[in-house]
C-alpha cells in the first residue's frame, strides 16, 4: 500500500481540479493516516 501511495503521489495530475480547501485536505490526510495505521497494525500481528 505504501509503495502505491508514493508512486501515485509522484505522478503528475492530468488536470487542474482547482485548489483544495482545508476541510478536504484534512479529510484526505485523516483517511490516509487511518489506512497507514491499519497497515502498520496488521504487520505487527503477523
């Protein structure tokens, strides 16, 4: 998952969707951190 995220973020955006507001940015960050936490917790249980 982490490798996918890194590669995805390195790719240029093919269009300009306009600026993100703070709420959208915070929501995206919360979702990404939740995914990374779940991935980390899953790795610890193996």
